[in-house]
C-alpha cells in the first residue's frame, strides 16, 4: 500500500497509515460524538467532542496493537516484518516470508484476535471493577466502548474467511493435517470465497430491506474479502509455479550494456531507443559498475545530455540490490516487491553474470498459469497478514 502516511517505526517495523483510515476515523469520531451526546446530554460539548477524538485515537492504538502482535510473533519465527499499514478495514502486516510450519502459522494468526479480545476484556473488567465505586463518567464510557469494540474485533477476525485471521487458522489446521501448505491455502481460499459471498448477499439483503449504509458496509466488506481471497489463491498458484525455479533458470546472460563514458545523448539515441530495453548495465574497462534506466535519464535537462556521461547519472552497482544465481525465483520476486525495482543484477563471486528483469518472471508465470486457468498474475500481494 503506497498511498499512506508514514508514522515512524516501532520495534524496527515501519508503521504507515493508509489514507482510507482518515475517512473511517472521521466517521468513527462522528458516530462516537452522537452516541456520547445522546447518552450523556448534560456533558459539556467540549467534553463530548474531546472524548470522541480520544476514543477514536485509542481505537487506532488497539488496531496497531493487534497488528504488532502478529508482527512480533512472526519475528519469533525469524520471519522479517517490513511494515504495518492501517487502513479502512483494519490493518495489514507485510511479512518477508511464509510461516515455516503449520504451528507457526497458527501462532501468528491467533495472537492478533487474542490480543484484541484480552484488551477488550481488560477494558470491560476495569469498568466492572469501578462501576460500584464511582459515578459513570467520560473515562468509563470510553473504556466501555473500547471493550466491546475490541471483543467484537477479536470475534470478527475469527471468521474463517481467508486471508482473515480465522481463515489463516483454518489454513494452519489443514496444513497440519495434510502436510501440504499449497493445498491448505487453496482449501482455505475456497472457504474464504464462500464466506465473502455470504457477506455480500447478507449486505445486499440488508440494504434492500431498509438497512441503508449498514447493508452497503457489509457488502463492501464481503467484496474486499472476495478480492483478498482471490489474490491469495493467485499467490498460492504463483508459488507452486515457481517451486524449484532458480534465478539462473530465467536470468538474461547476454544483457545489453553501455559504456559509462558515453554521453547520455549517445546512450538514448543509439541504445535506449533502438533496443526498446528498460534497463542497461553500465561497464568500464570490462567491469560492470552500475545500472541505468529511463528513470535516471528523465531527470536531466535535454540540453545537458551531450555533455553528461552515463556514469554520472547511473546507479552505482554497490547501491543496487543484487541477487545470487542460485537464489529461488520466489525470493527474487519478493525482493523486487520490497525494493520496488523492475530488475535485479545477478552476481556470482563478485561478478555480474546477468540480469533478471521482472517482465521475464511475469512472462514465465503468465504462460504457466494461463494453462492452469489463472490470470492477473501481477496483482498478487505477497506475505500480508491482516
């Protein structure tokens, strides 16, 4: 999710806020303001508005706590966690790999709902303990709302609609029983599609029976789950297609190069526009020293092209993410996604032996997966945990 506000890092994990959350925060704030104003009409308006904002912020914190629980559990199994993004329907933890076992998958999935449920129970426990001693006030009202909403959040996440937490728990159970992660993913995805369809049908029925926005919201959740299940199925098929394939199997060995001393003008006219390529290795004295793409060139004024050499604008090889020829192809695709690059130089014993363009991988996958009836390979999202 690239349309987001960067909030910083917690435990070394990047935290982002998708713009869609701002709308939800506003709607939650309005809803809470109305609820508090109706229940406690004698409270000053400033107190009601302030309490609504504080409650919305604490709800945001509880969602972050839910996702951090997933992320920290993943780290205990040596799975890298790149970032957490909070968005309209909750949050997503972008993991740098799959769970190594069914037990790990279960642990990572269950800890999120458990965290929400425990936090909700704690809030309601405090309310119950204090209810006989003090008159209900803003603090009690806030804790009560947070308690019930987090218990509901924990319960909702246990719905077996993959890739929700409940669906991942189902996948862990199937994986444990069959010993086959791909089969477990496919089976859990099928259940997820059924659950998503039921949400859509229930939401539409609710809407046409006068449910209004609530019905549309349920329908939207169903649509979101259906898309998420579809992407998860594509990812599973993608993994299966790439099983046993290594970088050396698809890398381009005779890749076009350009002399670093050549001017940008000559590079554009004689190489870039004549070959139709998107990226080129830059050499000097027979050694590869960098990489250049149209992205580096377009920032230079055209009038300067004849006077500036390629090696002045290239990306030096030491700053470019590379990969080994014996690395699994799935690893290469993950690195491209994490680094947001379209190609990876392939390095063996300190020497560049080729380059791996993303379009080569997608071309291979498209051919394999079209034979299996799966399309839209490029929209699969890897390693997300809701």
